C-alpha cells in the first residue's frame, strides 16, 4: 500500500524513483500516436505501418501533420551538426560536400526524416546541419574514411543533439 504525501512524493513500500520523468528531451518527438495514413503537407512523406516512408500515392482523406524533419527545418533546430576543419577542407571541399549529399540521397530513400538541413561554408570550416543523429555520424565516418583525418562524436543524451567534428592533420 502506498501513501501519497501532499508534496507529491510517495512513502511506504512504493518506489519514489517512478516520479522521474524522461531523461531524453526531444521537443520534436511526437507526443501522440499518428493516425494512419498521415501525410506531411511540406515534403509528402507518409506515415503508415508505424513509420515515415515515401509513397507514390495516398488516400485523399489522409490526415495531415508536419513531420519531425520539416518542423526542425522550419525552426532552424538541427538534431546534429557536422563540422569539417583543416587544410583538406580547403583543398577538397567540393568532394566532401558531394559525398555528404550522396549519403543524404541514399539515406533519405529509406528514411525520409534523415536530411541535410543546411550547409554553411565559413572561412576556416564547413558546418553541415542535419535533421537526424545517424546521418551526421555517417557523414563524419565517410569523410574520415575518404580523406583520413580525425573524427570525434559528442552526444548529448538530455537534449537529443550530436556534434560530429572532423579535422585534417595538415
């Protein structure tokens, strides 16, 4: 038998740690189950069978709701950033950006929410913002494999954000 005190904590045999809320705060995670099918009015991705995918057609009466990737893009709030620094970026920037875009094409075919939001070319580095953690990691790995250098990942579990830093050694 548990007793709830006025301050909201339980006493007795009940465990107090059940009051702890989520550890991972993703403001773009859907808080409710989407009706099926649901179509994103911005990108036309379709939520069906429990996941977002591309469909050639969908019912006219399908529900409409903006997907996580489109909301992130509108809000300029990436899930991850890939930062490329070093002499190799100046020499091979076009190749690296083509590699990133090609990875996005492969990824987006299977996972519509994994997109590049924007690419910022700064004087001493390039920053690629993505709507998903996994795409950023894959871009970092692919550039490291193709151009050597060093790559490291920083994940923030609390805010659901990743930073991938790649740098060349020259």
